[in-house]
C-alpha cells in the first residue's frame, strides 16, 4: 500500500527501512524521503513505527 504519495513510498519499503534501524520519522525521511514532502503521511508513518518497533510508544512518553 502506498503511504507517501510525494515520494511513492510503500508500507513495504517503510518496514524495510524500519527493520534496517530507523526509529523515527526523521530517520525514515533520511533513508527514503517519506514524511519530508507535504507531511500528509507522517501520522501513518508514526502508527507503523508504533506497530513495528517494540516498546517505541513507551519510549516516547
């Protein structure tokens, strides 16, 4: 599924970037550009990070 339309980044690509060590939207943007355009996908990227990175939500709080 396409998450970032500005840079045509899919959820599959985002999962790979997260799996490679990206732990926040800024790091993801550095790797693939997602979240650095209009910003419309940032909330979805945050949700994906919360699902994928164990205990991330607790670390931010």
